[in-house]
């Protein structure tokens, strides 16, 4: 059920954004663009204080984070930054530059560093990445540790650290083949079952798995971009878990309290925790607990984790 909730929340959030429905009394502080090689990165910030950056997963854009950014900045001493990752939504690719997709993950990492440098010059930031964004975050920890004060990896689909990696890679590749043959909705259903075998499509499943472009001008394009440029690349990133030992004082591993523990994104953090001696922290909700009805509790759990550091 977790993945169905993810898609429903993504669509609902897009509708609220399109209708300009506010979920908090907090006013937007800044909106802008950071120029990066080959792209222009759209961002929003809320509040004041040390920088906290959220990195999106498959949806790729800032919109899903807006309610929690407003919540945290209203009740806590943080400047919260949300942004569209390169190629998603408003972060347009340059028309005169060739993208190097063989280095896509490292480009994403460099983009995040540029954002931090622009919003918090000379000061490290707290970064939370979720799903594909957690892969970006983990690679950033290894590449630019000095840019980070704390790195929270929320349910990274790091398949290569798992003992059944070959089986998982084959299943992921089969999902991609379904996407190419039949389109996004059936591929998303197949992927949902891969992450949560207990998922059973019901009467509401058409809401979760119909990619209706009327709900957001960006939704369909973002998911297509994710399938083409990340779906077979980011989960296959070859992490060596022992590399995290050097930076484990900065690393927080976080899973959803209600995420199905058989999912690869949940199990990956457990493996990293076992190898590094870290403990997994549990945040409200499931894979997208930072949005929807569990958003407020997720924010409280996250602030509690950060206060303990």
C-alpha cells in the first residue's frame, strides 16, 4: 500500500500546487535559480537559520516538499531549501550543452553542492535525500563530505549492497522493459509490487496509477525522465559500504515506520547499519511519509533526530 500512497500523494500535491492551496501560514522566503553547467536549478527557501536541504526521489521536483518545508521553517530554526533536480519540472537543461548521462549521478551531486554553496556560502548543510535522492545524498557524502554537517539517507534503493542484488537487478530491468513496451502506469504497478509484495490493487488503484497530466504539467514528463535517466542507473550505483565508515559521524540512516521491511530501499539501510555500526532511525509514515497525512509527524521525528546530534 505504501507505493500506492506515494503516487496518490504526488498527484494530490500537484493538484494543490496548481490550485495554489496553502498548507501552512508560512510565507515563501525566496525563489530563484542557481546556474549549473548545462542546467538552471530552480529552488525555494523558507525560514531562517542553518540550511536544511531536501533532495527528491522519482518525482524530482520541489512541490512535494513544500508543506513540510513550511512546517519546519515555521516551528524550527532552519532555512529549508527545496529544489527541482536537473531535468525535472522547472530545472531546465541548457539547449546549447550536451548532457553527460554516463556521469548523471555525479552531476546531480555537483548540482546539490552548487545549491549549498549558493545558499550557505562557507557553511555545511544538513541534507535529507529520499529514494533516488538518497542515492544522490550518499554519493555526496563520499564526494563532498565537507559540504555536509549531517546527511540523512531516507530509504535509499541501493541494490548493490544487498545479498540478492542479481535478482533485484533483473526485476528492476524487467520493470523498465514494461515501461518501454507498455508505458508508465503498468510499469509503476509492477514496481510497486516489487517494493511491496503485499500490495493489491483495489477500487482506488486507478487513482494511484493513472498518470493524468491534468493534475500537473510536470508529472508525466518527470516520471518519464526518471525511468530513462535514473531507474536503471541510480539503484545500480556500486557502493562499497566500508567507504561510509570514514564519514559515519555525519550519516543518519532513516526508514519509514510503516514501510514494508521486505522492500529493497528498507533493507539497504539495514545492511549499511550492520556494516557501519550505526542504528537506523525511524520516521513517521512509509516511503513518502514526509508528505500527506504523516507529514507533521515526520517533521517532528526528523527534528528529534537532528536535536540528538
